[in-house]
C-alpha cells in the first residue's frame, strides 16, 4: 500500500475555508475542538473516531477533557497534511453529527 503524499497549501487552504472550525496547526496538521455535553459523551465520541481511524490505519492525536475532544490529523511520514487527513477530518465531522 502506498502512503499518501503531502498536499499543497492551496488545496489545504480551500478545504479549511469550506470546513468551519478546522484550522491548520503549525502548517502540518488539521485541528478542531468539538464541544460535547459531558465527559462521557466526549469519551464516546473519541472512541467512535478511534474505531474509524483504526479501520483506515491512520490515527489522530487526541486531547480529551470534560465536554470536549480535540483532534489533530496529520501524516507524519509525509511531513504534513494529506488527502487521508482530509478524509478522516470529514469522517470526524460526520461522527460528531
């Protein structure tokens, strides 16, 4: 299986412009914090995203707290954001409802 290639800045900027709440972090990752009503809801959300990440063999960095979950998507071996990161950020949005 070939690994995805890093996307150009214009492609990433267009994607971010059409996906509210997502930001570029250090030019190498996509990040968004989701607000949830309780810690249990945030944990459940992280687990659901984690299952999708495992299915795609691509895993985010996650910060979990009371009523919030923050996801950072990047492809370390590509040195930045790839199409796979965009796809999994979109999957994260769908799982958030």
